[in-house]
């Protein structure tokens, strides 16, 4: 099992729910943004500090959205 397999599983569940129109468009957008940011991460690289900060900000937005911060249905 890879380090980020749990994220892929979560994205698949999210995509499934989005198809069923049970997930907000804001949440789907945040997960896509998180995925794009994760692609910037390079092991053993000094620039990762900025990427990690950005990932944490996106995670906070995802958590806020899940807890009812945004209710735009797809």
C-alpha cells in the first residue's frame, strides 16, 4: 500500500458521490486543488515547505466545507 493510497480511495468515493449529486461542487474543487498541489511535492526538496503549507490550507478548507461551510450542490 502506497503512502497516498488512502487519498486515492477518498477521491474515488468523492467522485462517486459527486456523480450522485450528494457532494458540493466546492468540495470537489478543493479535492482537485489538493491533488494538483500534491503533484508539486518532491521528496527531499527544500521547496516542499511551501507545498506543505498550501496542502494544509487546502485540507483546512476541505474540513470546513465538510463541516457545512459550503453547500453548493453539483
